[in-house]
DNA sequence: ACAAAAGTGTTATACTTACACCCATGT
DNA sequence: ACATGGGTGTAAGTATAACACTTTTGT
C-alpha cells in the first residue's frame, strides 16, 4: 500500500481488471437484418465466430473505445451506438478475467470500408442465422436485439440502417425485420406520414418495381418540432 | 510480455482498470419515492453526498459485487436489481481512473437493517430533492429513474417497493410517484384488476382511513399465467 | 396486355379518458 | 352526525386493426 502526502492510497489496495468492448453491428439488406461477425484469425478461439471487440486503453473513455473498435472494422465514424451493459461473469473469457462492455451500432450496410472489414474476416450474417459465438457473445446479441426492438418502436433510430434516401416499402420491410412481424401497409404509411417527419422527394427508386417508389428523407428538424410539441415518434 | 507454453500472453500487454459498482437504492414511503444516499465519512470527497459504492473484487462477478455492496449497506439479500450500465469517462473520479457499473435496487423501505445503514451515514432522500452528488452519480440517478419509469409501466417490478400486503390506494400512489403524474383512481383500479394478478385478502389497512382499504397481494403464479397466455403487465 | 409492386380510405372494434356519487367507519 | 378516505360504472372520444382495389410502367 503506497502513501502520498501522508494519506494511504485508497485505490491501490483494490484489484484491477482487463476491460474489453464488443460491438454488435447491425445492418439491413434486402429485407433482412444482419450482423457483422468475425471469423477469428487469431487466438483465443481462432476459427470461431465472434463479435468485433478490443481492449480498453488507459487514455480513452469506454464510449471512445467502442467507437474505435467499430472504426477499426468498418472505417466509420459518428455512428449511432448504444451501450447495452457490461458483462462480468468470472469465467466469461476462459483465458483470463476480462470484463466486456457491449455496444450495438446501426450502420448503413452499403457504406463502410469493405476491404478493411474483409481483412478482419468480417461477414454479414442474417440475425435469424447467428451461429454459436465465443464467450457470452450470443447473450450480448440477444440483449442488443431486444433493445433495438424496443427502442426502434419509440425513437427514430431505424433510419441509421438506411441510406439517406429511402422508400416507404423499404422502411416498412426494415421495421418488419426489426420487430420480427409483418405490418399492414396502409396502417404503417398512415401512422408514419401522420407524424410529419418525412420529406418526400421527386425521385423514385425503380430497382424493385416498374412503377417505382418515391424516395423519402427523414427530417431531423421536423422531428425536433414534433418532440417539442410534446409528441413522440411511435410505431 | 510473458509467454506460457510458447504462446505470447495476449492479455498482459493491455491496461487494467479499477472497477467499482454504485447502487441507486429506491424506497417508497408515504407517497414519495426516495433514494438511500450516503453522507461520506471517508475520502475521497468526505462530507459530500454519494451513492453507496464499492470496488469489484477479483473473485466475484459484477452482479455479485453489486449485491454485496447493497448488502453491506442494508443487510438485504435477494433484492430486485438491474444494471443500468458502466460509466467510464476518463475523469469521472478525479482521484484515479475508475470505471463504475451502476445498478438500481428496489427495496421495501421498512425492511432493512437500520443500524447498519446508519453506521454508513445513509439517509433516505426524496427523489425530488436529490442534492449534488459526487462524480457522475447524479447522472446515474437520472438514468436509473428513467429506466424505472419505463420498466415499471410494463413489468410488475413496483411491488418490490411495497410490503407483501398492500392496498390499492398505496399502489396507486406508488405508481404516481414513479411516473411523476397523477392517475385516475377508477381507471387505475379497473386496469390493474382486469389483469387478474392480485389476490384480495380479507384484511384491511385502517391506518389511513376509518373505513380501511383491503390488502392485496401480488400473485406471481397468476402473473406467469398471464404472460404465458401472451398478455403483459401494463399500466 | 399483363405482371408486379406502389399507392390509397373506410369501417368496426378495442382502448383510453373523463367524470360524480355512495359507502364504511371512528370520532 | 359528520368528516375522511375507499370504493364503484358509464359514456364519449380516440387510437388501432382489418380489409381490396386502382395505378403505373417495363416487358
């Protein structure tokens, strides 16, 4: 036990721990919600599937570490991320005692550094087909999915999974994937448009139909107004 | 860097951190929601207000540490607790870099070890009158309160704040305190009783009126049936 | 002309909200 | 007898859920 200025250092008598962060990275493509998983090229557990993770460094906050880890894999910055908690069972990492703070991230699946991801052996896997992952990563995924489900119903975070311009059929299929449920087309559109937080453009997406679907844009200013008027985004 | 069996130890090159847990302890008394806070008798920040906390030890999970810290203050075991996350800003504890996992606990305010709590300088403070707390503890409290609000509306956790037997006026005033809002007596009772998860007893609580209010008991078995039938607790 | 997805309104039902009086009992 | 909190039902309004046809356009 050390002393400084005559007082016992109250910290040094305690244990210190390795702390990691793990990222549950959601993307959306062709009607299915996916996770960016790693086929590990390194130990421990080489060859197995896992979330992208990394150790916390002395000079960074936990949030910053999560952002760094995400950026290391995808090249992306300023991504929507939420902490889902810290996992600290004694034997969660059989190699050593490591605590892990889990975060989920929502990214636009066609806007990230593909070479970089590939260099880490990263693969998009449909949320319905997640394999066995190392440690407690499956548990993290379950919790992240549950939180996404809950939060997406009540805050406009789904848009982070789409390009800036999106169509209403696209949006509906996104929410169907998140909620794991089908939605009525007319009711869905009515409800969303009634909130008046979208800007309709003149452009159409003709990749899915001859007729084409109008592109919309989420309008953050209108959303702010909505919230200030005491209302909420809700599906 | 050390080697074992010829492989480099992948962990040792990383930093290690002090990890604390802090408990936001909710109680309910006479129509107001309260927190059990500590007037610190020790450094750092002697004399200031804080949450009850403690350091994580090598041989315990984070959840177990939270339970231990709660027990150290209240003598209670098997208490309803939820982790709200880990806080890891660089300077959150000005003395040293310490990460802290925050948990909230719901306890029955007239069932804990009062001498023990007193020996730690613990005091019940109405949630509406929380003073400035050390570090980021006010932030933890805000988040805990928000989560309690959200979760109490949708899961039957409020009962943890009441004795086994409670009256409907009591229950209503509890939910009013949690939601920070008044509720209509008739609608409240209708909704709750419609879920059919209460057992009405023959006993009455006459401490608040001449007539007396019937004691009820939350019935976990009936609640399980409710959930299995696909319905949910909801207020 | 036809196939395929986009777009559009109405009605029935369930849920939510508002609201006022009688009851039981101790003093 | 009266003061105090406990207990009860109904009606109006609002939100949700169910449902089917027309439009556009590329082939």
